[in-house]
């Protein structure tokens, strides 16, 4: 199971890469592994605003459908439209196949997320 250092993680298995006031968000390797072959991704619109823990996207696999939850408050500034034609990119490399980029509304919420070591421990306890 691949866990990338320097990212933030949620208990719902999303990852965040923060650069200044922007964050890139995607699904962790654990999440894509649990879902199986992803066949469809539903993306939000640019400029949509979401609150922490609100569903902002959905992924469907051969096994299940799952919502993707916003780890922090933010406004969508970019969506990965490649996923519309090639949703399986998330399976191939979940840390390259990001879902959205957001402008952070409240950076203090990052303190509530896990770093790579905490996420690894969380997975050990979950599995």
C-alpha cells in the first residue's frame, strides 16, 4: 500500500497536497484498492464551494459507488477532466490522478487531518 509523505490524509481516505492557499485532492491508494476497477467519476464544477465533510464528487467501480468528501472548506478552482474519459487513471496512480484543486477557505482545518505516519497507523488499525 503506497502512502506518500508530505500529504495530508482523511479518515475517508482522501489525500491533500497543499501549496500556499491551494490544495490538490484525490483518493488514496487504499481507497482505490478497496473500490476495485473504477469505471466512472462524477466531478463538481469550477467555482463550486464545499464545506468540510460535504460530498463533492462520486466514483463508481465494478464493486461499488462511493462519494468523495471534501477534507476542508474550499472553492473548486480546477477539475481533472481526464478522469471523465479515463477514470481508471485513479487505479493506475491515485497520487497522480487528482480529482480537484481547491482554494482553501480555512487553513486551520488542516490541523485536523493526518500526516503520512498517522494515516499509516490509522490503516493498520482499520484493516
